[in-house]
């Protein structure tokens, strides 16, 4: 009897053979790039490169994966600059594997050519702004058949704060701060007239690690793994977090970060509206972003986050969140 497993790693060589059969690849190679939120493999053959992603059942159910593929198909058909799912020889876009722990699903994606650019010029910022707005023009209109996680005050703040409480058993002061601050942020968000905010499917991780530039005028977005329905200003907030981190790491002054954010926003507004009230919500939505991912790390501790989710990480992350609050909230 094979001993049960909760998270296996599929063999690169065996996966290569299976995908050659399914997609008609010839002479391809396959290697594991990352074992993390999901498992990511790089395939290469004479015609190019591809990314194959294997989802963990604990993270994404079959219907959620169907929704991600459905969303990416809509974005691709609408002309958005995204790494799209590929169709196999039998017309399928989702592959199924009988792994040790049970059924796992995978999707082959077109490779996002180019590279990550962290030091963004005005031209890069304008490109991101325009293309993010183009994505939102589509995700604000599409209605998916399958479910994705909603992003609300409950799912971004209240639920994660309750979820992570056991991790703070030896850090009562840090938890007291985070709990109190989260309650205040939730109240601030709910005080906005959210009925006037634009909604749709958010990427919810618009950081430079998730888009490649071939040149400053051309970007490709990828990794829509956290796509979910909510305020589209959440994506504005997640991009602003990149600028905040650049300031924290001494790569930008706050003045320069504010200038770069203004360039990005102006470019976004050339494609679709973004109200001043939505911009005013960005600091609060950014705080919620930090708390949401705190909860995600804790919930996935057994599978992969145990490698870094230590007391030191928790204290450091709370300190970083406090810096965010001190910098962006008044009173």
C-alpha cells in the first residue's frame, strides 16, 4: 500500500512525456521552476518555451481553475496583454493527473517573453497603467460561469485576522496591534460610498514579479492565480505596494515614488476612469492586501509556507505593515 501524501511533486521527466503526447511537442525538455503556491514547470522545444502549472487541491479546486482559464480566455479574446492558456490536441485546456494525494490539475500557458523590470521608467509606468486599465475594461464586463474568491472587507481583513490568531500565541502585542488596526481599516473602507467604486475581477497581485517587458512599451501580465471579484482599486493598491517596498528598501525616495505613482495613474486614466475617492481608498486596500496574504501564508503552512513562516517573519511582517500604516494613515 502506498503511504498517503498531501502534496507530491510530479516528475519532470514523466510530465514531459505526458505533455509531448497531449500538445504534440517534439524533443521538448521539462524542468521544475518552483514548488510553491502551485508547481511551475518550464518546457522548451524547437518552437519555443511554455509554462506548465500544477495546482494544489488545498489551494484551488477544479471549478476555480476553470474560472481562471475562462477569465484568461476572455482577456485574450479582448486583446489584453496576458500569458494565455494553450489548448491541447484534443481541445482541452486543463490536464488531469492521478497523483499520490489524489487528482491534481494543470494548465499549459504561453510563455511570457521578456523579463521582470523592477527599476521602472516613466515609459514602463505608462505601459503598465494603460495595459492594466485595458485588463480592467474586460474584467469589469465579463461574467464567469465558475466561482472565484470574492475580495471584500470580510475576506481581506476580518476572516484572515481570525485565521492567523493561533500563529500569534507568543506575540500578543503584535496581534493586538494588527487586530485593532484591521478593524479601523475595515471601518474606513466601509465608510466610502463603495457603490460608486468600479468592480470586476482583480488580478490581486500586480507586482513586477508577475509581468514581463520585452521593451518599455510592451508588457505581458501573467499569474492570475489570485484573480477574484472585488473593487478594481485593489489592483491599483497592489501595484502601489511595489513602490512602497522600493522606498522601504532605499531604492526610491517617497517623493519619487509618489511621482511614479502619478505617472501610472495618469496613464490608467487615459483608458478608463479612476475616481479620486478610489485613489483615496488605496492606502486602506493596501493594508488589506498585506493582511489577506498573511492569512494565506498561515492557511498554507503545511504545504509550503513553513519554510519561511517563522516568528521572525511574523514580527518582521507586522513591523512592515505598521510602517505602511504610519506612512499612509493620518491620526
